[in-house]
């Protein structure tokens, strides 16, 4: 059993690190302070082909696997950046790849791979249902050769930075289906062609994720925007969740490594009461503990990615990787903040920015409590807890 990266994978990590080196802490600090989108950074990643890493070669992508995608996102966050600015393009396109028509794939994937189009938005969450996706109320009604959509979505990121958006809506009312997971459909919305019926309102939140609310009031979509079969959308979304879990775990691991490296360096240099603060176990041990947790989470993440690339079931591993990685990252964030003391709150040290970003990954895109419920019910065979 070989736990080391291949030469090609190491080359990918170094190449991504080289791109990230062109965008130092000051860049991310200014982007965060302005609430701006890191267009230059995303353009550099796109130019290098890193955002099309999962697109098959026949559609202009690199045709690599989930393991390589995980390496890319980990390195972005380890370098001090924020992969959330573009990570959705990696995992949302999986729905299109696996369930889209050949016409949809030929039309959109090559231009996504070239950076001419961005698929960064995924509209699922609603204000009244949260994690209970099967009870979403956004409705898409078929009228001739079109669907008319009405409803509301919330916490939808990067809509204004996207050309395309995946949308989950009910095409059959909940009360008319025997299985509550049925009757929902996925649509590929070309935001460039939306004439009306869609209002986008920014949500001010504690992280710079360009998060919005969507109000859909008579949005008309051509019938060919339906992805796959009508009524099967929830199953299609579930297919993509393992990829999402693995990639988010990778971002959390990258964040955690950044915190441990910065915290250890600062603690080794900062001197108080005539000694380096890193010599104090109260500073040193939490950083060491976080490092150990990150190493364990990383192994589980790579196991999940390997199973995914082999086409084998990986739900438990993907979910547990996201759980452990986000927890380890948060522990690292707190250890780093404690090591820095008051300076951790100073923006010039970047700890407070990364601190805010790290907390999000315990809550989104899926709450860790939901993952624990999944493990308890689906892995351990215990009664449903919710």
C-alpha cells in the first residue's frame, strides 16, 4: 500500500503552488476587504487548465481524476488562497457529465474548459427547508416547449460570476409522489439568456463568497435545459455529493495546513518573558494535535478519492473525510489564533480571514451533524435520528 503521491501528482501540486505564489497574502487581503471576486486568480487557474481537470479530454479538459482535483484545491488553500471562488466548477459539472445529454455536453463543456464559460452556481438550498431538500417548494411547471419556474433560493454563491447555473426544482408536487425523493428535476440555466423572472439579491455574510438570494417568478426555461430525466433530479444531485465532500475536505485540509504552518512559525519566532512562546506546551501541543488530525483526515480523503476514481462506492469515506477534515481545520484555526494572540485579530496577519473561512466548512455545504446522522443510520445501521 503506497501512500505517496505519484511524480505526476507532485508535479501538479508544484505547478498549482507556482500559480498561487503569484497571488500572495496581500492580494487575498485586498480582495476580501473589497468584497471583490478574485477574477485574476480564477483566470490564471483557468489558463493553466486546473479548473477543467475533471472534464474528459474529448471535451477539452485534462481528463484526470478526483485525486488530482483534490490536490489542486488543497494547494490553493494551503497557499493562503480560497478555492471556494471556483471549486463549484469542479463538482457541479459532474451532474452534467454523468446525466446531461450529449448535445448539452458538446455545447457547454468545451467552452467551460477553455474558460469562455463559467459554471459556478448551484441553486438547491431554500430559506424554509434548509437541509431537508426533499421538501423544497420551488416549482417548475411544463408548458409546451418550456418550463416556468417559481420559488426562492438562498445561500447561492457566485451567481453573478457565473454564465451557467444548475437549478433543482420540483416538477411533481410532493403530495403526488410515493417517494419524496422523486419528482424533482435539475435544469441547466444559461444565465446569459435569462430575459426576466429572476431577481438576484446579494446576502451580506461573514465570508467573501458572493452569496445571494434568488427570487424566481415566472422564469422561463427551454425544455432542452432539463438535465437527464424529469423527476430524477434528487438522485442526480446525490451522485455529485461524494465529489463535493471530497473536494471540500481537501480545501479544509489545505486551510488546516496553512494554520499549522503559520502558527508554528510565529510561535517559533515570537519571544515573551525571555523565551519563544512555542516552547510552552499550551501553545505547542494544540498545533501538534491539529497537525496529527490533519494527517489522518488527509489519508481518509485520499482513500475516498481513490474509490471515487475507481468507480466504487465511497459515500462513507467521502462523508467522514469532510467531517474529520473540517474539524481538524477548525482545531488548527483555533490553535493558530491562540498562538498569535492579539495579532491574530490584525488583518495584516491574515489569520482572522482564514479563521472565518475555516468555520464555514463545518457548516456548509452540509452540516457535520447531518454527516453524523448519515454515519449513524447508513453505516452503523442505527435508527434514523431526524
